[in-house]
C-alpha cells in the first residue's frame, strides 16, 4: 500500500492506494508551525480510523510547495511508519518531458497533476487546479508538459477584498441566487462565483486558440466541484488527480 501526500499552501491532501485503488483519503489544513510529532500522530490516527495498518504501507511519496514542511513530513512519515518518503523534486523521474524555460521552477503539484491527468486520458489536456492559486497547465498530445497560467485563487481574492476594504464583509464561497445581488454579501458572492467562471472559460478558450488544439479540460482541487458545474469549458472533474499523479510517479521511480 502506498501513502501519497500533496502539501499545498492552504490544504494538505493525503491518500492511501492499494494498487491503483484509492482506499482512503483525507484533507487537512496546512499549518507550518506543527511539529513532526503532531503530523505523525495525525497521520497515525487517520490510518487507524480507516483500519489501515501502518505495517501494510510499503512506500510513501510527497509533493510539497511549502519548503519548511518538507523536512517536517520527512521526519513524521519516517518516524511514525518507518518508511523513508520519496519527494517530487528536481531530478526525480516523472515520465513527462517538461518543455518550460526552467523546469526546476515549475511547482511540484502542477507537474504531478499533469502526470495524473495524462495517465488517465492520454490525450492533449488542460488541467485546471483550484488551489491557493488557480493554475492552468497545458499537456501536449504526446504527453509533454508545455507550460501554463497562474492566477490568484478564489480564497486569496475573497480575503483580499475583505482585508483591503473598510465596509465589505467576509463571505463564504457559494453560488448566489442570481448575478445581480440584492445585498452586499450576495453581490460579493456573485463577483467571485461568476467572475471565476468567466476567468476559467476565458483562459481555457485563449489556450485553445493559441495552441490550435482541442484539448480535454480537466478540473481538480478544492473548489473544482462548484465551478465545474457552471463553467462551459470544463469536460471532466477529478478531485484526486494529484494523488493519482503521485502514485504514477512513484511507480516510475520504483520499477
């Protein structure tokens, strides 16, 4: 059984695979101040809750875009499972050529998501990941990572609006009753909801035009289920794309 962990700026996604089957999955808040013991105890509790014995784990792989947590999770996983985790970092084999100017600067989560999507659909793709930032990653029909787009995420925009204005309130992200809000809260929700739908559809259409292709558009990440229902350009939804990509990369490196 394989433990796969994706450490993002806002959330941590973790899952356990038995072969290709995702048998358990969890989402945690990212907390830079937590110690290896705190994360190790949390992982142990999550595994126990799903009746997954730690001694059944045969490997672990981690992608991390929060540098201080790399060593924390290395010690947590090693200390509480006895497994030395593999990290997605420069030099690791991904099975996917990276065509950007500087491959080392591309976030691990973006490469992993692209690998996960291509391993499933094996065609030209745009992967839209709704994380702390919203990323659009273009994968060629030959399975090459060709680059993409980075935009501020939904929560970042909502928090900035609240923090930088005197009278606007913080609101939850959800679909409003209509585009034209009849109160401040619904007006903000409408701006976030329909604004990000327009962002997604607009960027995807521009990528399609620039590449002159017909890529399949796949959404993943925290807010993807909400946006995918409304965005015209999204063809498929997979909330566990990055975890699946981690499993694929682990296979490539342990053959």
